[in-house]
C-alpha cells in the first residue's frame, strides 16, 4: 500500500503530513458545524437535526465519491456496517447531549472515548497517568460536588455514550479503510448512519423536517459536520494507526468550547475550562508519549 512507503531523507511515511492536515481541518469543520447544527434544535429537535444532517451528508458523499465504482467485497461488509452504525449512534447521542449541555463540555465528555481507547491499547505506564488526568477532568465536570457548575445528567450520559460510539467508529473505520478508497467507505458508512438515525428524526420532528426554511442550514451543517470531516478522517485513518488518529484529535474539546463561546454565546465556568484543559493535556501527553515510543530504536 502506498501509505507504507517512506521518503529517503526522513524515513517518514508518505502521506503522513497530508493525514495530519486532514485531521486539523476536520476538527475545525466539525465543531463549526456542530455550533450551526445546534441552531436547528428549536425547530426540529436534536433527533431531527441529526436526521437532516446525515441525509444531506449521505447525498453529498455519494455524489462526490460515487462508491459504486469501488464496491467493497462481501468480507468487508461486517466491519463497514459496524462503522456506519457507530457513526449514526455517535451523531445522534452527541446531538442529544448538545441539546442539554454546552458544546465544549459535550465534546470534552465525548472525547474520553477515543482517549481511553488510546490508553487501553498502550503499554506505556505513563499513559495511565494521562488517563487519570482525563478522568479527573470528567469528575470536575460532573455535578456531583460543590465546585461543579450545574449540568444536566442525562446530557452528560448522552455525551459519554457518544464517546463509546466514537471509539468503535475509530476501530472499525480503520478496518474499513482498507476495503475501498477512503471517500467510498465514508459514503457507505454515512448511508448506514443515516438509516440508523433517520427514524428517530421522523418520530421527533415529523413533517417539520420538510420545511424549506431549514434546508440551507441543514445542508451547511451536513457539509461542515459530516461531508468534509468524515471524508478527511478516512484519508487520515488510511495513513495513520488507530491509536495515533485518536490522540491527534486532542484539540477537539478546546475547539468545541471556543466555537460554543463565539457562535452560541455559551460561557463556561472556570471549573469547566480547567476540566477541558485536563482532558486536552492528557491527550497531548499521550500523543507525545506515543511519538517517543515510535521514535525509539527497534520500535
């Protein structure tokens, strides 16, 4: 596979800089789209917003990538289906959390899924320290002590469930990325995700989903939150190990908090900013630790 080749000067895998840029752009895009998507909630609820987002994202991805030209083999479909179901579950539960808690907090709680996945697949003792930092950040966010700001517990639960789906998405996205070109895999996975989430959207919003006034925002959300980032993430997953991909997303919680503040006027407490900083620091630490291990002789 071309991504396993190395340059003569550095020995770095060809395509790794492209993968790193893809992850950064995906993070910015998905958080901007999440902030925009929350503005649909008053009209159609989080379930309806998820349904429209995934519907239009699926249409866009199929038009762009035309996955029928690179149809996966039968053996690849079990992983592809799990990838798509995880994608749908992640989107639905994240939006449901977003309807109850601030964007930055929701992203931070959701992010514990891939972070703990990175730690679980690590053999480095120091990574358990980083896991402890992330857990401490989550505890700071939970409304179970006097210093914590009020948070809806159901919203917290939805965000943590979204984190589990995110970890599954990473694992099976990596497996699926070898079945076909990355864009084709993203398109197929998005269609499965839409089929998972759309019934909940119809049950919640009904005919309100057909409102023409919602279409421009819904299409914008689909492009920013799904079509762009998931295509870029499949490019990254094809070139990076699942663990490396997980820990490269370390800027997600801070990015979500910034977009929540700028777009949604969601002002977090000092305690919540500290918690987000702990989770981001834990991820950065895990990333640096992994980089040192890969650079060690004989690794």
